[in-house]
C-alpha cells in the first residue's frame, strides 16, 4: 500500500511534531539541571556549532588589529576581578562552584592556544549564548577588548609571579585602595601604563563624579564599570579624596607646536572645534590635562574619533566624540603632548 504525501499531510505532520514538542516541554520531564551535564553527542554538537559560528563571524566582523601591544595591567586587573573565578589564573584555581556549571569555563592556559587573535576578540566582545560567557560590558571600548586579547594570549606561558606583578601592588593595606592601586598604582600614576590616566592633581569632585558615571553606565568602560559597580557613595568619596590628593607626574615643557597651542587657546572655528582651555581649565567640572600622560590623552581622543554613534553633542551625555572627530588626525599627538605639558 502506497501512502501519498500531500502538502496537507506534510503540514499536519509538522504540526503534530510541534505539538508533541510543546507537550514535552510543558510536562517538565526534560532535566535542565546543570548537574546532569550534557550527553556526549549534545556536548559535541553545541561546541561544534559554537566554533563554526565564532570562526565565521570573526573572519568577517573583527578588525585586522585585534590585539593591543601594550597596557596589560588594566586587562589583568579586570581578569582578576571578573574572569579568574571561572577560568582560574596562573597560580590561582577557579572557584569550584563556577566549575559546576554546564559547560564549565575552560582553562585558558590551554584553551587560548586553540583560537586566533581575531576569534578571541570576537568571543570577548560578544560572549557565547547558553554559557556563562558574557559579552563585553562596554560596547564602544574595542581598545579594552584588544588589551584583553593580548592578556589572554599570554596566559599559556604566564607564570604566577608575572600574574601577581600585573595585578597586585605590595604594601597597600586598605582593601578598597589596594583594588584601585592594582591598576592605578599606589601613587595614582597608573603604574607607567600608557592607557592609564594620572589621578593625582584632579579635583575630588571630578573623580567622585567619574566613579558614579562608570557605576551607572553613563561612562563606557568595562574595566571601570566593574570596579565602581559595588562601591557605596561613601567609598566613592573616600577613594576620590585619596587619589586626588596624590601629586601628578609633573608638567613637562609644552611642545613647540604653535598649531597645538592655537587649538588649545582658540580652537578651530572653521570646523566648529572649541578651544580645549574653554573646558579643561582650573575651576571647570572637567579633568585637568596639565600633567596628564600624553599617551593617555592621545589614546582617548582616537577612541572617541571612532565613536560615530554620537553625531550631535547637544543630545548626548558626552561631547567628546564629536569634538575629537573635528581634530585633524595629524594634530592628535602634538596636541596631546602640548596639553600634557601646558
């Protein structure tokens, strides 16, 4: 006897399968407990799908420079605070409760070898569904992701002593200050890292407002958002007062660029670029740039230039993306050097 397949019968079969699936889900028979693990075939299929997805998306969406060449301290600090509990770290075991997840977080000292830099960048920025791996907490901070790519790449060869040197500052007994000093240094000078601002010499009010902005998401930084999220208002005030009282790195002689000096004093009226000194002067509610690290100023300006989501400074909480795009590219470094020594 031959059964003739018709569109009506095919649709009825599909509907029956869908209803059976819904009935199975409604029954609660399927065990979703993490403690039950996956079948081997399920585990293989999910990881196979994930690897294929990462490979494809990384190839087409990740920039060609996915890894930074400097600035590991901030990446190491975030890794210690947010990642080591799941993945472990050199000389540090992952927390047993985190390893009881399904799937457990991999050991990056082994797993990092299996991925390219572009693939690590994509995983860090976007995370992985149905695992404990989140996406990057600040969507516009690819510079932070690049530094974390460099840090993860070094994990297979990193010694416990090197990891401690990146994440700890000795002789700081106050726990909250020690956490900040791990990246910013006990003296607030950023441990010589080019991506770290100098905190000394800033006003306490500005540093306090910055911590609150990071904690509430008004300012974008996965590193600082993580550090500020659990601080109480009293702790923010105490930390701001402590680091603002530190001395700055001292002011170098401003570079001889007359064009940079003109931008600082007058701006570029033809392209509606305001003078830097109109905001960054004593008594203004903005950061003090004199005595700041020139590499940090230049890096932040370049990062803002890439933030094209802000097109109207009047409708944004941050005017700097618009301002930075009006600064000629060849003037960023001279201007940063001038402002740091102003």
